[in-house]
């Protein structure tokens, strides 16, 4: 998973531009976490619990996008996708879902999150 961090110094905004298929991770960092220290601490606590109890599912519900850790897999998805319906393989909504849900390994996610925090601190 590749990504690039971008800072808009005029507006004081921070962005992450992830590789294709991981766009939702960028949106989650920007929209749900951002520079909010309390939210960053919530994610750190969730990651700590996930590493201590890998057999349990750990979830952080966001306003629009949520984070789920199951073992060594991390899932970031829009809350509207948690509808429980199974769509046919050829459904047109599957393409939309691919931009609204992303999976990666826990190590990759930890690396991304640590680099995001370091980027924010390098103001």
C-alpha cells in the first residue's frame, strides 16, 4: 500500500493520497481522524486492544466511516455499506463498494497511522 501526504499550508489542512483501492483509508484519516488528538488516542487505544486480544473484533464507529480490526486484518468502510445484504457478483454496486471499503494488514495499517501522526507533528 502506497500513499503520499499533502499539506495545504494556506488552509492548514492535511490530506493523504493513497494507492488505488485504498481511497477510503485516506478519507477516513482526513474526515474521521484528522488532527483531533482525542480521536488519535482512541485509535491508539483500539490498536493496543487489538494486539492484546487478536481473537476479538475491535471496532471504532465514525460518523460516516468506521474501522474494524479482526485478527491481523483491518477493514475501513463507509457505514452505509454495513447493510448486511449480499449483492450478486455482477452487481453494479460492487464497483461502488470497492471505493467505499478497503482491507489491509494490521502491520500496513499501523505503519500508515504512525506516519500520519508523524506528518501531523512535523508542522
